[in-house]
C-alpha cells in the first residue's frame, strides 16, 4: 500500500498539509511519496492537495483538498477495512 501526495509549490495549504500526510503515513505504517504536480502525474487530479492511496489493484482512496486529520484518518481506515474504492 502506497500513499501518494500531490502538491504544488504555489499552493499555501499544500505546504501546511504536508505534515498531515507525514502523520497519516506514520500512523498507518505505510510508505508515502510526495510529488510536485509540475513534475507530471500518472493520476487524474481535480486539484491540489490530493492524497491517493494505492495498492496493487490501483487507487483505493482519493481525497482532494485540505481535510481535517480526524476526517482523513477515519475515511482511510474505513476504506482499508472495506477495501472498496472511495473518493472524497
């Protein structure tokens, strides 16, 4: 399971959200990657910041925007338990 975080250097909330992504990855004990959108993307993005949780079958969770940590961790845990695709 990989957590991919897409951000933009010009996005103020992306900079603030980076620590939330680090905390999420640490708590879930999963690897994380941070990718600047200027370097291109393999995923369709609707905006930044975007968090994508991916397993061998593909995207299992996608979140766009700066969600509160409690909301984010709750959604991701539910998704991991149900192993069903979810978009926020």
